[in-house]
C-alpha cells in the first residue's frame, strides 16, 4: 500500500521541475480528457529527422502528457476517426485538394484549424508545420480548447538568436553556467542540450542560431571544429533551426596564414570563398555569418581603408551561391573618445560609420542594429540608423541576457522595453515608419530583415540562470514573429505554460513581471541617464562614479549643478539631428522631449522642473525609493504562491527575489548618495543619507575585525565596512540594541565575494538568530565580483525577531579563502519599514 502511494506520488509529481523543459512541460490540464482532441494522427510527409517527424513526436508526447490520451498513427487511407492531419501545403493539397486558406501561406507560415472534422496543421514548409504543431500544443497546454482556424505568417524572415559562446566554454555576458556548444577550445561531443535548445527555439518559431561570440575566435574554423559545427547543425535540423557562425575578420591572416586580411586582396576573397564552401559541405543549410568589424578592438576593413560595405560584401559574395546571409553589425564606434570634448558622443558612432554606405551592401547583407544608439541601456531612444538606411535590409538586435539590467538576478521582464522601441515611429519622410515595420522589410520594401536576440543560454537547467528570466526568451521569440502582440498577453501565455493556469499564480506573476522593468529603471538610472552600472567592470551593481571621464562614452556629465548629455544640434553633440526631421525636432526641444529621455538629450540643472512638477533631483530620490520598495513587494508576492508552485522552482525564485530586494536597496542608496554627494541638494523627504534603523558595522566593538574603506564609497553605508584582520581569522562585532524593545525584521548587509565562502552567525541577547554562508556565487548563476563593491553587496533578513533594549548584538564572521567575512551594517526594522 505504501509502495503504491509512493508510486502514485511520483507519477503526480512527474519529472523534476528544474526548468529544463521551459514552457514545453506539457503539464496535465485538468478536464482536458473530455476535450475533443483527436485520437489519431495522419502524417503526410515525415522523413526521418525532418521537422515534420519532430512535430509528430511532439504531438504524440504532448497530447499524452496534457490529456492523458494516446494518439495513434494512421495513414491517410486508413484514418478511421477524428485525426490530426499534419503536412506541408503541397502534400496536403495532393491528398485532400486545395483550400483557399492555404493560398495565404507565406514562407515558414502555417494554417491551424481545429474547427472542421479533423485538426488540420499545414505548413508552408516543414518548419512551418512544426510551428503549427507547437501552436496547437500551446493552446492545449493552456487549457484553451476553443475552436480556431487561421493562417499564421511571420512578419520577417530572420528570427535568430545570437549566442555569445566562447570556444573555451565560457559565455560572454552569460549568467547561466558554461556553454552548451563548446568546451576547452572545441565543439562538445554531446549535443543533447543543443537539440533541447533548438526545440525550445522552434516552439517560438526562431529559425536561426549564431553559435559563437561576436568577438569571434578564428580557431572555430579548424578541422575538428568544422566537424563539430556539422554535428551541432545536425542536432538543430530536426527543429528547423539553422546554424550560423560569427566570424573574426582577420581569420585569413591569423588563422589562414595569409600576410593580410584586406578585403580587396583576391587571395583573401578566395580564402573566404573556400572556407565558406567547406562549411556548406558540413552544413548544407547554414544560415550565414554574423560579423562584428572595427568595433571594440575587433579587426575589420577599416584597417585597410576599405569601407564596411567592402567588408560585408566579401562575405556576401562567398555566401551567395549557397543562399546564406551576412548579418553585419552596426555596433561600430570608437571607445577612446574624449570626455572633455562637449561634442563627442558614442551614440553618433553607428550612423557616422554607415553614412555613406546606404545602398552599398549586397542584397544578402542585413545590417544588424542594437535597439538603441548606445548599448542595451535601461532606456534609450531607438537607434537613428533605423530610419537612415533606406536601401539596406536591417534587423534589430536586442539582449535577452540582461547585461545591464540585473543579469537575471533581478526580475526584469523586457518585452515592454522592446515593444516600446518596435512601436516607435521614426517618421522617415514624414511617413509612418515604426521600427517594427522597418526591420520587417515592409517600410522600405526590403526582402530581408528581422530580429537578433542575444540570449546567453548556458548549461544551467534553467537555461538563463533564473526561472522567471525565461519569460524574456519566450517574449523575444513571440515578438520576433509578431511585434503587434501585447507584452502582457505574451507573458500570461508563458506563465500558464510554465507554472500552470491557477488564477492567483497567473495574476501574481503578471503583476510582478509587469512592474519589474519600471522598478529596475527607478532604482538604476532615471530620466534617460543610462543604467549607471559599473561600465568599467562587470555591468551588474551600481557605480555612477565611473560612467564619466573615460573613453567608453556612457557619460551622464554629472557635475555640482547639472546633469545629462547635451545631444542637441544647437549646443551639443548633434545626435538629435541624426533622426528624421520630425523626431529630431522633438528631441532637440527640451519641452517636447519626454521626461524619460530628458537626460539622454539635454544637460540640465538638478533643479530643472519636470513635466510632473518635480525637480530632476527629487525625481531621482523618489524614483529610487519607489523602485526599491517594489522589489521588496516582489518577495511577498512570490511568497503568497507557496504551495501553488513546485518546491524546487519556488525556492529557487524566492532566493533570487530576496537577493533582488537586498540589491535594490544597495542600488537605491548608492545612486542617491552619489547625487546627494555631488549636488549637495538634500532629499525633500529627508531619507537620503539618513538611516535611523541602522547600526554601522564600523561603529560596533570589533575583535578580529577592522574597518575597511569601500571603493566606490557609495557601495557601503557610511562609506565603510569591516573585514577580518586576516584571511583565516574569526572576528566578532558587538553592540547593544538601542531601539525600543519589540519585534523587528533584522537585516544584515554584507559582501559576498566570489573566491571564498565565509561563515556568519548573528546572535542577539545570547540567542542565535541565524547563521549563513557567503556562497551566493554558487547560487546566483554567475559570479558578481572579486571585490567589496556594489556588485558583491548583499543583504540577509531575519523576520520577526524579538529584541529588548540593551540586548547584546553579536555578529561572528569566519573568513574563508579570499573572503574576509565583510560586514556593512545591521538594521532593526519595525514592521513595514524598509531601510
Ligand atoms: C557590449 C558588451 C560586450 C559585447 C559588445 C557587443 O559592449 O559589453 O561584451 O562584446 O556589447 O555587442 O559587441
């Protein structure tokens, strides 16, 4: 009996919810047994390993898992009852005759009808058929059994991901463990994860993956790796996902042994033609190349005074006979510009680089443009180059891996950011020119165009390092197919597929996710100032001190009185003038510039009044308090779902949300202290620099600990922390409770460095309140920092602790490795207070 109970328990729980299946879990849907789901499947053309045979397997597996009912395979001639008919348009027409709906099918499109006698899934091509199968399954998995009948076509042909995987197995800007494609210089032998990834992507109708870093290593082209590339492509092919690679422009010289990589040298051209031909022998359906040239020290044609078009076209010609495309990045800028020059501006770089090149690229080149002119900041206007290039195909590049937006340790649902850019009307020739219509090719009548999403999927079972972050990959795919979709609708599909259809689960996660981007913007950089992260180091925590005075150009130009980049034509860098006239005029004029881009385009006094009536500086202070407060609420919201989410994912997300809540306070205080310090203008509400519930560690009685001046100073409360006197010491910091007796949430702020796992104990009145270990590096999915700074600053909170005035407070810290058990402060927070 006990055995039976256990077995049943296992069946109910099913596979571990470790995130590996993403939104393709096919969880059982209560009541679906009674839904009219066919019991047979007729597959019209299923060659082994083709996307249609994948579709068949997915349908069989998915329907069994969702409804509990098995479906049987039948040939068209032997079909006895309601069936799923699966095939491409051509084979369907052959068996069943034509249908008017099918004439509307475009490349990769599909027709799904559940209304007739059968469920009909007909793709324009095999890949489209697979997309149709996934769409049908997505509906069933969400408990949506309503009849439907429609043609679904993509808005753009290019819907790719860019993976920035390095040959050594690391991933540039990846926050979820090592690469799924490479290890120790070579393509991995085991391609299981590649196939699993392709499956997730195919369900989003993504049709291409660039497998390696844009900062490309030419050794990708050695013989062993060429074979490996073939293996990876084989693993993706059943999902209709085509493989592409990023190239290093100097490969003919650095890898091929030629004396030059000059694109106008015939030997260089011949070298690329040859290697391209070899690649197509291994991967006959290779998608193409991605090229980052003359940017951030990467080689390119400018080295030889050739144009970027000369460079791009060299690859285009090699790819042309094979049908491949070149994604040529517009991310070209000089990172040694002079900050003392009022008119220099990194945001001008791309358009300056491409200004004479409109119409000069071959027709299988697509110019790949980051959404904003700078670099994936929390708020940027669309890049002006979208409306400047009329005779080139273009694609928008977005970052699913939030390099500047919390690195998947902060919940930031990105679809609203992308949507805002995609819906922005660039007013080219004073005509409607939304970014989405430019990159789809419609606005300027281009055959090619589309979407590139930098994902950073790693070997972690969550793929991105956090379960909630998968909403971003999901939303990216959905928007790349159809940018008219609403981010909240997309999100809710994802929630139902990922966590089930419980109404409280759906509404709670919806609320958290929809508030997450505004919250992050509020506690990072407001009013278009940029993300204010540490641009010279890891781009994670706050460090507004180093945004200015370096060649990287993320400047905010904050001085004692004023702040913001003057990008006007009349007085600044002229960047506003790179837009089409109507948009240029809007940004040139401070009155018509939206508040959220004010500091992007204008340099103003801190006392400048916003349209809201607040001053810039007070807006900063308030927004940082509001954003950090929202991050605290995400924890309670998530906790309200306990019991409704499986334990593994519940605990995992809870850890991340608690981390974010603590780190949001680090952000809030660091940025506010910075502006208070630089401007000297106090917060109207008296909060900034005033923390009555805190006891600074450096003010406690120290034994085996010493005071340490943290850099940047804004990373520590009171600018200082304590560290153990040596790396093998156990230190104690003691003080007495000066607050009234009562119940408090007790928070300890400390620093968790990556090379060590220090141990801590907090005791109050001789009772142990809690013990913890500085082991976030193993839990966050990535390793924030080697130093005591705003990346490693963390908080742990013990709820509802009873304390009496005068109680002895003792924190014990035992150093480990390079981690000297650093402590910043302890807070005694009365109910409802966050500080
Ligand atoms: C950012 C990022 C780099 C990346 C670059 C790019 O600057 O920090 O890691 O190489 O973008 O997009 O090429």
